C-alpha cells in the first residue's frame, strides 16, 4: 500500500514504488505499448495483402489517402508560394532628429496640447516624451511636467508650481539627487525618450551696433552650453537671436540667410531680397502697408517663434 496525502492506495503485488530513471520509464512504456504496436503492425500487413489482391475497400482507402495527401501538399505549397511573393512593405524611415536650443519660454509651448509634442527638460537635456501620453499627456498624473524644466520637481517628486518654476538644484540632498538620476535613467534607457535639444539661457539684452550684429551669422564658433552658434537679426529696433529654433531659416543654408547678422527691418517690411533693401537701414520712406508687415514680423518673432530678445 502507498500513503499519499493521508489517503491509502492499495497497489497490486507486482507494483514497485521508488525513484525511476529515464531508462526505467522508457522500458515501462515499451512494455505497455508493445501489444498495441504489434496489433497495428498486423493490421497494416493485412491491408497491404488486401491491396495486392485488388480488394475494393483497400483500393478505395489507398486512393483516398493519396488524393488527400496530394491536396494537402498542394495547399501547403501554394500558401508558402503566396507568402514568399507578398510584397514586404518597407518601414518608413524615421527622420533624423536635429538638435536645437530651447529657452524656457519656448519649452512651455511643447506641452502635448493642440497637437503639440510633449517635451520635458531634465538637467539641461530636452526629451521628447510624446510616447508617454498616459503619464504626461492631458489629464495624466504627471501632466504638470510637460513643457517644463522638471529637474528640481522630479528630484523632490513635487507637483508644486514653486518647484517647477525654480531651476536651482544646488540645495537638494543625496536622496533627491538619487531620485533625479532614477528619472534620467528611466527616460533614457527604459522609456527610450529621444533627446531633441538642450535648454539654453540666452544672454541678457544689451545695446548693439550694426557692426557688432554682423558678427553673429551662425558661422562663428558655438559657445559652450549651446547647440548652435547665435544668429542675430535686427527688426524694428530689437535684436533677436533666431538660432533658438530658427537655424533652418536663417542659418548659412536657410532661405532667409541674407537677413542673418543685419538690421533687416527694411528688407522684412518690403519682403525683399534685393541688395539695396538688405544693405539699407532707412525705413523712413516705408508706406503704411510695409510698416504693418514689419510689425507682423516682429510679433511673429516675439509671440509665435518666441525668439529671445538679446538687444
């Protein structure tokens, strides 16, 4: 008898209990399957004999087996052939990310609303967290980080506006620094959010001469902490650094490269690339429509593109 989970099982006298090797298992299976295999072998030989004698039942069975086998083979071959000839649609190539500089004000625009992507800055790097709408999208638990420099807030795991508006992390402790590094690791290696640029601080506004503006056309060395070299464009008495997201327009290869490093007020007002308008600073003879056009350019620079005013 065998005791199993407080139950007694009575086994025949020829049963043995104890550990079994693989060889024992195979031997037992062979012993129990041998009679069945022998029976199948006899039936197969009998079928072959009947087939050789031309017995109708055996012939029909054999013919049916051949037909079914051929049909299944045809189906499998045709399916494989169809699959092999299917056109594999090429995956669309992802456009390469062109890094750029962001001001804090520009970053606020990328908050995931109105079709905008979700950008979040941590320790100067700007990540595209658009794949994480369930975390940072509209109504999500961490929406407050979208479009912000979240360095201090993430370190302190705070959703308070006072922490989001404060970029200083000089006073955070070891635990908070560890929390911040965990967020960075998650963004880079777990969520794989791509870096699209860097948070850069433009210089404080100052007065410029036209000769000084001419030194900033985007072809000069890139300052430390910047992605692109500054590109200054003068318009209506203000100097804008259009390299903050405008390099593709005003850089050395851009369509408006002639406006880089000059007071472009007259050329912008007249929507002109003529040399006499580009080199002239006189706006006294502009008509009302041209003055309105110039003002629209200034408003676009300030409110739409949010280029920082540096002078």
